[in-house]
C-alpha cells in the first residue's frame, strides 16, 4: 500500500501535468482546473487538455499514458461543480422564491406528455384539433427543472468573482458557440430545407418564451445575449445521471435524475463510433457524497483522445445534436428527423390546401358524426393522443412510421365505410396495422406523398457533396456552422428519398 506522501506526490504530478496543459490553452481554463483540483477530485492517470480544432472538435482531453479497459481515470464529487439540485430548496430570499416559482412553471410547460425530449420544444398548435389535457411527466419535469437551475447558477456565478464556481463558468466559451440558436442571417439565407427552418423557428421560439417569462417577472436584469450564453452552455456541458441511493423522487423505478456540469469531464468530446470512456454515478459512503467516476471503456493508448458517446442514453438525432451541442455526427446511429406534418402552417406554406386530397381530409375531420366514431377507433388503436402525436412525422432510414399509417387509415375512412351498425362493429375489430381497402390506402399514401414531396422539392436539387467540398478546410466558426447545416440538409434529403421510394412502391401495388 502506497504511503500518504507517495500518493500525494503521484497526485501532484498528475495535477501539475493537467494544469500545465490548461495554462497553454488559456488563463481562464487554468483557473478553472486549478480551482477544481482543490475540491477532492481524484486523478489516476496522466491526462492533458488539447486543442482538436484540426479535427473540427474544439478542446478535448488526451491520455498521456496507456489506460487499460475498465480502469478508473477520475473521481469527481458532484458538489465540486454545478448540480441542478441546488437552488431548488430556497426558503428565504423573496427574489429567489419568485425565481423558483418561475423555474417550476417553465419546467412544467416542457414536461407535458406531448413530446419525447425535454430539450425539444413544441410548435404552434393546429387550430383544427382540440388539444387534450396534458399530463406532467414527473421525471422529465425534474430534469427540466434542474436544467433551469443550472442555467441560473451559471448566470449568478458568472457575475460575482467571490462565488464558488466563478472560475468554472467564466472558462465557458462565449465567441465560439455553434448551436442552432447562434445561426446568423447569413447562414439562414443559405438554408433550403423548410423543415429545418421550422426546427430553427421552434428553437428560437422556445428560448424567447423562457426569456420573456424571466423578463416578465422583472426581478433580474438579464440580457438576451447572457441568457442564451448561459442556457446553451448548460445544454452542451451538462451530463445526466440517475441517483439510486436517495429516495427523493416519486419515480422509484427510475431513480432520481441529477443534471450536473462536472469540471474537467465537461471537456471530453463526443464520438458515437469511437467512444472509449464512460461515466458512472456512485455514492461514497465514507464521505456521504454522491460522486461520478470516469472509466475507460476500451484500452486507451498514449496520445489518444478521450471520447464519450453523448447519444448513448438520450439517443439524440443530428438535429438535436446541432441544437444542443452545435455539431453534426456522421456516424450517429440515430438516423431520423421529424418534419412538421399535420399542421395548417405546413399546408399553407406549400400552398396545397385546395388539393382534393387535403380538402377531403379536413372535411372528414370536421364532420362530427364521423369524427366521434373515429376517435373511438383511435382510442382502441391506442392513438387517442393523435392530435399531438402526429404534429410531426418521424422519418427513418429503414422503416416508415406505422402508427402514422394506422392513424391516417382511420382518418380517411369514408362515410360509406361506417354508415351502419354492422360496418361499425367490423371496424372496431379491425387491425389498422394492415391495409383497410385499396381506396383508403390510396388516399393515405397520396396524403403522405403530397406533404413529403413538397419537403423534398426544397432540397433535391442540391449537390451537398459538392457544396461541402467547396467549403474546403474549415477555418472559421461560420464555415463550421455552414458545413453542419448542409450535412443536416443532406441527411434530410436521404431520409426523404427513402420514404418517398417506399410510398411510391406501395402506391404502385394498388394501381
């Protein structure tokens, strides 16, 4: 067993190596690491911070010695950085009480069971559909609440030099951010994809909604610029862990979520194909502290970059990665996008409301006798939340959304399909996972083709290989953002082509 003095000497060597590399990057990062390493963080391997801009990745961590698979690289108490549970037990300060209420309201609005991701924000509601009463997903609510808490902690700590995490938050980048919210007019003018424009508008609308709520309360002077900086650094730098040790959540089967920004670990870059480290939550019974441990997922050679898979638990697609982290991952296994679908705005944009197929669709939805029975069918098919579920269609590279087909098969049932009791009884026993009739299926496919062809028209003429090739070596922030935008559009073009090919093949079998 190593003596205490020997252990200190080893730690000092590891610490000084990391600090020396940080000082070579910038004084704020050096101050951040210096402060961090004084907080009972344990280092077990020689690592350094490195500039990986030549790989279009920014700053990252590098191994300076071989690290064996499953070896622990670092242990970090969650109190050493920022964790979302802080600011949630406020009892005295009146302004902070108002802030707590505000955070709860924002979290509740984004924790409704209408969307699958707490960082993905809703769009304008379709006026032709009645919105059902939404339930609150308590687990999602807690995650969103802690995200709000982290944002405010960044803001508060950045303003006061004597605050606990001043050095940490003031090392966060300010000029280099590349998330969707930072796309400027010059980049937006080059955007061809209508669905990507919708996605951008939703993102900006969500930030504006939250900022307007803050401004409405009038308890803090906060510029939009500082709010965006704090919020986007929260989204891009936080990690999510599950606390299975304390019983503070009603979600006992899931455990309690903890959103945190862990010092040093926050500089580990992403890879979905070559990740070689992973983070595990744990509890130190001796110190009675929640901690995280960083382990090697593979054997790591000297000089290798440490890489973490950001998509592993949350399964972010590339639009979500661009929104949250500011990059496109060509190896992302989650090849899917959402395109606005059953929205009047979409039909207006594409000028297709006068086409017979769409007029028939809306007529069917507005006929109360038909609609009431169809609602019963939708409920039986477990699609009773269809008004919200199919605001957007998810496009995949290897399948078409079966639930959407089921919904449309029910939606396009004609009056003659349900004009007597016997027909209605048969429909209640029908499995809409399969074709109902040739005419019904034709209407469904023509409806899907009508919308998706209009999206495809916006991107099909672009040669994205040539466009990205013409950008050449990425040497500026604007070039990086442009390249990633074109990669997003190219992925959309690929997914639309596959879906349209599938639908046209189905249509040909009916002719």
